C-alpha cells in the first residue's frame, strides 16, 4: 500500500536533500573524501531533480514522478552501499546506510501519480506567477 502522497514525498525530498548536504558536519564525519562528498553530491542532486519533477512541489515539471522515484531508488541504494563501495566503512557507515535505506523505503511507500494534476494552462499560470508576469 502506498501511504505517502507525492506532496508529502516532495517535502521529504527537500528535507533529505538538505540533510544529506549537511550530514558530514552534523554527524562529524567530514574528512573531504568519498564519505563526505557522496552524501553532499546526492543531496544536491535530490534537490535539483525534485525542482524538475512533475509533482506538487516541482518548479518546471520536466521529469515524471516515476522517473523521480527511480532516481530516488538509485540514489538511496548508492548511498546505502557507498561505505563499502568506496572503502570508508571502517571509518563511518551508519549514516550512509540508514539514510539510504530511508530513501528506498520512501520510494516503496510513495504513490506513483501526483494528487494534483495540472493542465498545460495551469502550468503556464504557475510559471507566470513564479516569474512575476
């Protein structure tokens, strides 16, 4: 059963993106190697493709929710295995594994279609409002 709406998933995306960017400093594992940069790069990527997603919290709606969820799945799996894949598991692995599995879990529990469908006319109004025209 899909418990998470695409709107709630959108909020989770932006929160997770910021958390991943800040995680090396929050959890005190920033050493300027893969342990630091994998979550930072994945966090930035999450925010960018969330802005491009066709869901309630997307800005330009260039990619489908299904594509977005596939990117989340790949990102979560990469984050979860990164300590062993990039060889820093002896130093730190818990934040990467836990946050990666949370991301995968969110994918598995999120609805595939946005609750609020927008027509092309709605998108144009949204874009004009966002740009002040």
